[in-house]
C-alpha cells in the first residue's frame, strides 16, 4: 500500500458529513466515494465541485481496488452486514458506535478482522479530544496515584430515541472513555443498572450505572434525556490527585486538584487517637493544564490512517467496542433483575 489510504464513507446522514469533512482534511487519506441509498442526499453533502464520487451502490465501492478502507456511519442495525462485506472484500473498516447491534455480531467482526489481518476501529470520538488525551496521560502515567473512584454525568434535554434506552444512547461515550483511560489490566468486573421512564416513553429515559473495577474501585455513570440543562463532567479521583473534566467549559476543561483524603499510619497515632478517625485531609493547589485545541474527529481519522499504514492496532479497536457492548449487555440484564449486580463473566 502507498502512503495514502483510499477511503469511502458509507452513509450521508447525520454523522457521515462530519467523517467526509475530516477525512478530506487528513493528509494520509484520499476520499474517493460517498455512498448512500439516497443518492441525491449524498450529492448534496458533497456539493457541486467535489472530487468525491457519490453513489448508491455499495458493490461499486467494494469493487474499487483503489479503496483500501471504508468508514461506516449508518444505523446500528446495518453495521454488521456492511462491515463484514468490507472485510470480506479486503478493506479496513472504521465503524460509528455502537460497533454492531448485538454482542455476538460484534465478536464475529473482531474475529473476521483478525483472521484477515485488517484494521477494525470504533469511532469513539471523545477518546480523541485533547482533554481525554491529557486525562489518559495523567491516569496511565501515575500522576493521580491509584484510582479510587470515577463519577461521570452526561445529561441534557433530548434527543429521546425511539429504539434504544438512554443507557445505550449516551452511556457508550462514558464507557468508551473509561475503557480508554484505565491502565492495562484494569477492567470492569460487575455492573448494576437502574433506569426510570417518568414520561411513559416505553424505554428508560433516566439511567444510572454502577461499575465495580478489578482494583476494587467504583465508577458511576449518570445519563439523562430529561434534564433542562446540559452537563458533561467526569471526576477521576486518585490517591494523589483528582481531575475534574468539564466538557462544557472551553476555557478550563481540565482541573487537577492536589486535594483529597490521606489515611494515617496507625503507628503515628497516640493510644487515644487510634479510637478516632485515622484519616487526614489534604488541601493543595489546583492546576488547569493548557490543552491544544484540535478537532477530535481529525485526530481519530489520523489514528485510523496511521494504524493501517503502520500495521498496528488502533487505540480504539474493535475489541474496545466489544468491551463497551459487554458492559451495556450486563446493564440490560441488571435492569431486568431490578438493579442487582451482574458479573461480567456472564456476558464474556
């Protein structure tokens, strides 16, 4: 393969135009096709002077030897057949979240990509933001110490989805970020989920996920379609420092606090003190790291192209998508049992 990746984008709806725009701005990518069942919509997205060809024939895309990869931005139910056909045609694949509509189909895709030596990547866009990249550096570099808790809130007014509950709609973002942040060897071992449908929609519009991690730490995710205000925050608490990510605050997305609770060594306590609290409160500085402003989708497209050219696994590969879907599957089982914890081994 040359140093340029020939690409086709599949789907000209909500997300496809964003993929087209960022792929065309990525030096290592040569966008050749935009494919959609609505040919006029595809032409409208491209405009009159684009060098990209619009088509409603997926077969024409897959038959083009100059196409090395496809980026799929279609409804979730179509992800599996489209991605599998591309892998069968020898194309690398980028898929919008969720990877597939079912866990079994997702696993089949991952295995097919591995068998064929092809890249299968999930478009977990938030993982490529400057804030999450810096947060990952802090977590995996040990700057926070041992992770003690994670609290994430993703709430807004709408859009209420007709076919999936709020957990499947919003929580994949937070779960993908959590999976991306955690050091190697740290995993989710159990999941409890609670949901409510106060408007009679028929599906949960408010949801809470509680995740037990293999280290003994706990993560909590709150998602909601009914909030009159939009909140996007994540707090990652460590034994040394705590980071607050506020995605709605462009001037200070990350705040690193040298504040927390320390456990005292019993040997340092007097006989009377040992019957009282064995903790001390630490109150240090707050630092707001300078972040480079960059479009996450552009970074993601660069990662996709680089992983193909370098023959390596992308940062958010198909297996990352499977791990997110496994947590959501466990959450569904927990909802059916009244919110009890479901061991992840049940769904793996």
